């Protein structure tokens, strides 16, 4: 019977993955804003709330990028 072993922690591409997440989130915000322009007031409010959460996520991603980049240098 094989033992379940965790995969080793490979952080070599974390910065790139996080940068891709930032890029994708920015694209999602832009697409949602375009959709909001055509939506009714209730839907527009939902989109606005979701975009605010996305913007908060961007801040977190950027902090993680800084952390990972500094760890990479050390």
C-alpha cells in the first residue's frame, strides 16, 4: 500500500503565477464594468460589489508578489 506523501514545496514560479492572477483579475474587472454599463440598477450594484472584492484581492496578490520576490532574492 502506497503512503500519501505531500508534494515538496516548490515556490520557484509563485511570482509568475501571482502576476498571472493579477492580470486575470484586472481583465475580469474590466469585463464586468463593460457588462455593468448594459445592466439594470440591481445587477450593476452586484457587479460593483464583486469588483470591490476583486480590487481587495489585487492588493493581497501584490503583497504576496513582494513577499515571494524578496524570498527569491534571499
